[in-house]
């Protein structure tokens, strides 16, 4: 069975204990160009980078992580949340 993740426009990966979020991972990359909202709140992520493959995100919520470094954010993102 093949799943078409390209139809997903919003995803929340909250309180999962993530220490890393890698958009180059094939599972994340498969979300494709339609992803508009990404919420990875309440994890342990320290670095955000390589978001270019998810360049159509309009809202990115990174609140309540341990962000120390941010690289490669898309210019398309209209709303960022970095509360700690």
C-alpha cells in the first residue's frame, strides 16, 4: 500500500521527545509542497536547519524547545513561534 503524504497540509509533532527535526529525512520530505503548518512544540530540539524542502510552510511553531541555532528558514513562512 502506498500512502500519498503530499495531501497533508498540517502536521503536529508535539510532546514526542524529539531532539532533532530533519526535513531531509525521506519521511518528512514526503510531506511535500502542500504542507502549510508545522507544529513541533514541547520537544527537545536544539537546531533547526534545511527547511528549504518544506518551503511552502506558512506557520512554524517551535515553542518550548531548546533552540540554539536556526538556519535555512524559508522566506515563505509568515508566522514563527519560538516561545520558551
